C-alpha cells in the first residue's frame, strides 16, 4: 500500500519481480526502486504510472519496464515477458561492455514508453531540443539535446559528424570529397551525410587519415 511497506515485504520475501506505482504514500515508486536496487538480490522492477515524465529517472534506475495507465492486459503481458528475459540475460557471466555509457534509452511511442538498445540506433538527427533516433526504417523522438546525448553514447560506437547528426560508426562505408572542402560520410550503399568542418578530422581518423 506504500513504498516503505513494499521495501519491508521485499526484504522478507526476496521476490523476483515487483510492480511499483510511482504515486505511493510515504515513499514514492522512484525512491522505492532506488532502495530496492541496493538489495543483495535485486528484484526486477516494473513501474506503473499515469505520467510519462519519470522515464529518464526510471532508465537511470535500470527498471525493466515503465507502463503507463490505463494498463491493458496485453501491455502488462509484454512487461512481464521482458522481466523474465532480463533475468535470463543477467544470469549470464558479466560482459566487458563499458558501463560509463548508456546502452539503452526510453522513448515515448504512442501510448507507451519503450526501451531501445543503443546499438540498434543507426543515426541520430537533432530537432531543436529533441533527438530523432533512426532505427530500421522507423524513427523515435527523445527529449534531449545532442550535446548531452553525445556524452551518453560510446565514442567507440558512435561518431558525431555534424552539429545536427550522430551516426553509428560501423555503418560508415566510405568518405567522399566533393571539392571545396566539402566531405560526406557514406552510409550503406549510397546514403550521403555531410560532415561538418569542425568534425572532419575526427571522422577521418576512422579511416586512419
């Protein structure tokens, strides 16, 4: 019924999965999730709320899913399935992935918030205070500046090529000089994106130049 009681019950029962409402008395769901993350056997956490403005905090706490009210049975089923798949992954030996950088992002999509793996992102385009993440022919908006997002991305995997564009390094198939100091990064077969002069030297290092 409240966040404090949820913590007490979790310490007694050590559950695998916990559902938390953000709007709980005594201790809200965000702070309860933060405290649960300190447990020796950390449960998977699904946050449920009527508000979408806590998604960034939820991401930082590594919750399994963030479900908006009203909750449908289908949406709840997907959240539970995600919790089980996450537990399976966590049972594997730790990887050598650099934990300094974000490996996933929460984005608003229609009536829900979905989780996107960083390595699924092909390119990022700035639209004022929003970033458009391009993934397999679809795009999603993330409320963040390009400078902040650049700091959260692994520079070994992503390259900023322009004040408005970041691209995944392994998708760069070539660099093309158009004359007059103008260069383009080639993605795939022939998708050209202009390289800003400020970023040209860094981009050329990808080709060892």
